[in-house]
C-alpha cells in the first residue's frame, strides 16, 4: 500500500489519533470524524486540509472503536473441515488476507467432517451476522443454506463442491491424480496401489477417478486389492499399505490420496528394505528434504480465489454461479521416479 | 458416551425427531418439547415415559433448530496469532473437542500477530456474544478486555501470558530451551547459536533466557554474534544461520527457537558439507524421519487445558486466576547428538 510506503507502520499505543489530526488540520474533532466517516457538512477546502493531515500523520481509523460503538464489523465466515489439517493453514491465511484487504474480519470454525456440525456452525455464523461464507462442505445437502443465501448471505464453496447453486473453487483433483499415476506408469510401474480418504468425500472419489483413468489409458486392469478408501487414521492407512505390499504379487508403487495418507505411507515405506515408489497428492512440509514426489495444489491460491469470488458477490456481482478449477502441479523429487524392483 | 454405545449414530437426514419421541411416548409434541427444554408443567410419570422414548430412539435435541429459533448457540472464541502455523492446528482441535463436549461451538480468528487486529477480533467476538475467549495474545496491553471480563466473558490466555489478571496456560519455554541447549553442551558443543522469533514475543525471550541459563550453567560466555532474534521469515533465518556458520570461528551447533525457524535451519544445514548439530523447539511433522532432535510441547494438551479452565470459569469457578505451565519433552533423534566436527 502507498500509505505503508510513505509512513513507517505506527507502533501500537503510539498511533496518531483523530485528536492529532484535528490539531494538525486546525479543525474540531467532529469535523475530522465527519471526513473519516464520509459524513456531509464539510467544505471541500476543509476536507482537503483534514485529508492532508491524515496523510501526513499516517492516521488510520480505529475499527475497534467502531466495533464498540456499533456492535459489529464487516466480517465473513470460513467453515473448515479439520482445524489440524495443514492443507487448510495456507488456505485460511489467504482468505484472511483478502478479507483484511476488504476491511473485513475472518471468523473460522470447523465442522470436524460432520455434516450436522457444519450446518450448526454455518447457521450460528449467519446468526452472528457474517456478510458472507466460505464453506468446505462436510455434508452433501446444503438446502439449509438456501434461505440464508436468499436473505443475502453470499456463499462460496471451496475444496469440494456444495450441492446447491453457488460459486465453487476447487483444485483439479481428477487431473492431478491422473498425472501422478501416469508418472508412475511412465517409470515402469503397472501394479500401483491407491490409498485414499473416505468415499463420501468428493476429492477422494475424484482422485480415485483420476487413478482409474491413468490405468485405463495405459491398458492396465486394476485389481480390487490395489484400491483402499477409508479414514486417514494412521492405523487404517498403515494396514492398507502393508496389505498391498505383502500380497503374493505386491504393488511396486503407491499413490496416496492426500497429505494425511502420504505422511503414513512415507513412514511405512521408510521401514522397508525393498524400495517402493510413491507419489502423494498435496505437498507436505519438508517433503523436499525427504525426496517425496507430490502432486501439489496451491492451497493459498484456492483460498484467495474463493475469497475474491465472495467479495465480488458482496460488491454486487450477480452473474450465474461460477465453478473454478485450479490446476495442480507435479513436483518430482525422487520417490516417484523409482523403478519397480 | 453410553448413548452412543447403545444406539448406532443416527444417519444424517434420518434422525429421530421430537415427533417420533411423542408418538412412542404417547404424548403431545408440546410435552416432549417441555421435557427436552426442562420446562415445567410435566408430571414425573410423563417425564419418565418421554425420557424412555428419547433413550430408546437415540433422540438428540436438534441444536440447529435452536439456532434458527433463538438466533444463538453456546459458543466460545479462540484468537490465534497465525492460521498457517502448524503448532496451532492440534491446539485448536483440542479446544474444539472440549467445547464440543460442553455443547458449545468454537469460533476462531487470527490476529496475524497484530495487536490492533487482536483487539478488533476479540471485541468483534464479544459483540457476537461468545460466552468465553481463549486468546493467544499478540499485543501486551489487554486493558481493553477488562470491561468484557467484568461483563461476564470468561477469558483464558494461552501460549503466551496476557497482561491482565486472568487464567493462563503456557508451555515451559524457559525450561525446555535450557534442557535443549544443555543437551548440545553435553555432546561437546560450546559455540552454540540461538535463532529465535521476535523479541516482543514472550515465548521467544523465555527460550532465549533458557539458552543463556544453560550456557551460564556450563560456564560458557555467549558471544553477541551467536544470538539472532527476529522474524521467522525464511530469508531472515537463512541469513542468520549462514552468518553464524560462516564466521571465522563458526558455531558448531544451532538451537532454533520455534518450528518455523527449525524448518529453515534444517534446509540450510542439509546443504552443508560439515555436519552441524541442531535442536529445535517444537516438534515438526516428519521430523522423526529426518532425524531432527526437538524439544516438543504438547500443543493438544495446552489447548485442552486452556479450554477446561475456560469451562470451569463458565461453570462458576471463581478462584484466583491460575497460571499453568506444562512441561516440554526432549526427543533425541540424531541431529542434536552430533559432536562438534
């Protein structure tokens, strides 16, 4: 921002106040307040003088005072599905940055992957007068939201599609998984295992669809025992991986359907003598140092795009609901380039 | 819960309703509503019959309907300092689990390490009628909260102390850092670098104090060039580490003051020929596979303890503010056991 460039960020407790602005401009406090709040009753000349004082001092309106006075600020709500999933960290922060740039607060909550909790949280946020909602849906019935949307609450679904007509911003789960599995096939693998999240989760089935597409493209018939969908609990994933790896004709490569699965898969493979190739969906911190090949989605871009759509709606955009699908990226780092042993 | 053991969790959309309870108990809907909401006007015998029907059907009161009707639910607020810091993931989830066990929703927000933003968010949550607040303070002036606390909003500070009289739950930053640095000294190091977060952050200075205590215990005089506090931005940390490692008499070991610093330190050290010992404060995902020795704080226990304190206050506990300090744990994995080269 130009303001930041011109003035060093004022220190907390030492910020210029409206009183400082009034003194510098040689006007009364009420006049400064009128200019700051765009109220009428100020001559153009006085307004210019106040504006110059504001610029010179680096004054910013104190939103906290406004909260106290009016009992509310502009705000949007974000409903995540798991507070502890690192994928949502950069996504949330990106949403927050866009919200902040629009002068709005972000309020988060988590459905903990429970459709009823999602509904409860969404309605609680609506009751707390958020202007808009970004929802990572846990449930697949969002009719409860239709009334809120009619009442003017803008809504964008993110990461997974919602089941009502609203904007949605997703990553290309199908295309990303297809590319990752094709990468393993290109390195000589045919017996490739897929371990993914629960089948009621849209991204899980999309990535499985990508796996099947890549296998079909290569003329490989997938055996039932190569595919395991379920919770991302480490014990479940470990058992699934070890079962595939200990079969009479074991898989020679694994495709893991998300970051939670990959973390456990890496641990399982680290304990084995025979190298097994691995490509994981989602990048993970320190995966570069461990040489883990991944299909990376840009979580920050997903969050940013969703928030920008939301604020466009709040600014009055009334075009038909948009569906945005952001591309993923293959990052080869070693584990996905191992040949079958 | 006993209820869950007796009844399989009812599927979403297929849950028993008050109408089902009324039919089974042979009473009217209003009677069921009275029992569920603990309203008067029901005979003990009827109440028992309704209760039996509730138990038999596995009926749970629909909180979403209550939100719609009353415009609010029980809720608490959590103010984090950085949505993308993985340390806060398990902490937030633990708070959420305790909140849920108490029938309350959790609403989060982030101060983005900005004291003014913290105040704005806290007041916005208060204006939205949360019953209590858990705050990871960014600022060091919380007088703005005194009025809210007087108005009945229970408050617990977590991770860092707040500057007003309220419950606080912290990790033993001083003791943990002291133990980690003593561990390096025990492995033969004397020239040990400390790279930490910004000095206005309580945990950063506490960990630096622990570093100095361990060095003093061992009779080592710390050189100025061995200590670097500042932002956890990767470029800043990289420069600090490389400066210490390239000095005429370089450090032989590093103590990194938090998870963000450790991640960059690991990358810097991975690129160097001569091995340098490293102990990091905070555990990191996959650190076990990379052999990174850490001082681990139990983020989930910190969150859980804070939430339990908050609900005890909400239940009426009026003892003097408590200060709880949870122990940390040294996890040796290799990087902290390297000897000076």
